[in-house]
C-alpha cells in the first residue's frame, strides 16, 4: 500500500510502499487516542484549533462565522470527556471496560443540547454573511453595472 500525503511527497510515486498495518495504524491510533473526532454533523479531524486568533488576512465580515465555528469545534472536543468518563482507554486496543450504551445515550444528549445548537448558530452566521454579500453585490451591480467585492480584493 502507498500512503501519499502531498505535503510529504510531491509525486505519488515517491511515497514508499507500506504494509496494510503500517498504512492504517496511524489512522487507527488517531481515532483511538481521541485526537480525531467525527460526528454525524461534523468531521473535526483536528485536535487543535488551526488559528491562535482571527486570521488578519480574512475579511472582517467572516469574524462572526469564525467565532461560531470555533464554538462548535470546542463543543465537539467536549466529547472526549464523555468517552473517558465512560471507560475509554486511549492506550488500549481492547475497550472491554468501555460502557458503550451509557456513552451513546450521553453523547446523544450532549449533541442535541450542546453541539447541534452551536452548529446551527454557525450555519446561520454563514447564511447571514452570504445574504449580506449578495445584497451588496446587487447594489454594486445596480450602481456600477458589475459586481466587485472589495472584501475579497478582486477588481
């Protein structure tokens, strides 16, 4: 098997061959250690928030969306505590002490009351921004005969 990460190898054929275990073990370890969490509503595959603060090269109009995205990401990361409280052992292959039924019920409750509402706020923030940008574009079209969005520095 070949595991190609374009960040490690420019050309696919430069990637060294690996056994299936060698290819998949890092993925399995990432999920077992709870570094990567994927839910029905989101796929947060990073343990750390990629930015220390709002990126200065982003338009200010994206700030609310950025903040609500962070809130939803942080809430999903809260699932780690529920895993651990229900007996998940990040260092063990065998998870016989894991109380799956209790975990499923607590995860369902947490998702419904915490995560999904935050994701909805994030979705709404994105819709609001896009609607505002569309209205601004229509205004620009009516005034100038073309759509130019200075927030994206496109002229």
